[in-house]
C-alpha cells in the first residue's frame, strides 16, 4: 500500500441524518463511521477519484472495491480517495449526503492534496456505482457536482424488474413509493448537465 496515506473523518462535527443504529450496536462500526482515506500520488497529475465500494447498501467491500486499487491509481498520478459511507438502513438520504460531503472535502483540500478542483471524479462498483451515479445525477450545488463519473458494474435502476433486490431494499425499504423508485432510477435522471460517464 501507498505510504502517502491520510485518514480523516467525513463529518468531524457530527453527521446529518440518522440510520437509527445506536453506537453500542455491533453494526455501528461499519454503518456509522463515515471516513475518507486519501492516497496522494508521488507525481500527481492533478486528478482525483473518490471511490465508493459496493456491498448492496448493507455492508462495504472496502478492500477489492476500495483500498486495493490505491497503488495502481497513484502510479497513474491520480490522487485516490476511498469513501467509507454510512449504510442507509432504509434512510435513502444518508449515502448521498456522505458522497456530497466527500466531494466537498476533496475540493476544500485540493491545494493541500495537489488536486485541480475541476478534475475531481466519483467512482463506484455495484451499489457503490449506484451511489456514484446518484451523486452525478442528484448533486445539489457546484461544490457537490463531480467532474466525471466512473461506474463499475453499477446498480443503476431501482425498477424491480431489473434492479439488484438487496440494494433496493436496503436503500429504499421494502415497499418504496413509485416516486422514490423513479428518483433513484438514475437512468431516468440524466440531463445535459450530468457529468460525463465511463461505464
């Protein structure tokens, strides 16, 4: 692993929203401790990628869909940031709020991490790919808009005919409204302002 590693909490002053899991619950360590691990490149090319690991919105594949790619990304000159985001437990706002905060922090630390603030992308695999595409289609300001998105075998739709059932249930609950299903069916949310995607 890279020696140029920085770890930081995502919400040092406390996170918005709650998934209802108390701190003394055994699931709290992975579900309630959002953080960033930043791997800075020795020869940076000014680009940064924030990686969202998969795990069906119920757990996180932090190694093979997260930290294991750090050395390769750094060898390309890319500052690589792994996002440990909170699990929704049916509160669909939580993962997106964490992804927005991750991109805000990357922009705020751009000079320190040798990043061009206009070359920060979001990447994700499986359910993490859904989160990445959700940020790309549901960003709320120029500070939360990624400059590009990279999607590895992503969950894209929440349409029950095609989606990954576990990801849908964990994010939206067992009986989500039609409006909520459409909102998080990100193929329906693409506009001319959506960042370019590599799939």
